[in-house]
C-alpha cells in the first residue's frame, strides 16, 4: 500500500515539475530498471525501498532488507571516532556496536517508527551495564528528536558510512572484528539482543 501511494505521488510530482526532471526506478546496485520489474522485486520481501532527488531526477531505489558484511580496521577506527563526537561516548575496540539509525521521512497519518523503538525500556535496559555492548539511537542530520538518549548525526558521517540509502528506522550490529549484520526498514527490536549475542 505504501509503495502504491508513493508511485502515485511520484507520478504527480513528475508531471508538476519541470519536464527536464526525470523519474528513475533503480535496483539495489543503482542500475535503472522498469517500473514493473521494480514492483515485482519489491513484493518478494527481500527488499525495501527509498526515494531521493538529485538536481536532475527523482529516484526510487531498492535496498536489501538484510545484509551481512565487514568493515575494515580503518573504517572501524573512523566509526569509533565519529561515535565519540556524536554521542560523547568512548567505544572500546572489543565492544559489539548496535546502532539504531532513523531517517526523518514522514508517512502520512502514522507516528514515526522511532517513537515505538525508543519507548521499549526492556530493550535499552538489556544493554545497560553490559560492557561487551555499546548501543546507540542516532538520527540523520536535521532530525532532532526530543529524547536525550537519541543523538543527531550532525555531520552526516554515520549515514554516509553505514546507511547511504536508508528507510525510516534501521539498525546495524558490528562485531569487534568488523563483521556486521544490517537490517533496513521496520523490524522486530526485541530480537536484536539475541542477534548481537550470537556468533554469525
């Protein structure tokens, strides 16, 4: 339903804008695909999607809902430095890092997902006092959230490093050796502690 509403808005927006601004559907690699192929792939459950504008186009891009990977030593060092700047917290090299990252995009007639995720005290309490974990709620640049334990990515560095194409609420778990698991879009927050504890 959300995709259908977006496609209608995209069509309207494209018609009302300067004719030079084109609309593109992109796969997870950023390659142009047809609207039908985009629609078929988005229904598989393997993907979520995001939209963004450039000076020349309006784009809607598929994103893998779940992914595994690894950040290298230099990327990890940079991330720890940026986390210290953003949150004021020093993260130990041996900690597993959990970042819940939220984008500002509005969904008509719905509360933002960060409202739900930040209200789950049992989730936050799980990480309190456990030295092997460092958990953060971070919002994109310009998204100032009212709770004091939510930090704004003021220089847009965490988004660029970890969530270049994001959807409302996402998270990443980064192990001490740089291995990561990332989930994009709405998710079950109550399973994150178990995933963070497990070895994958």
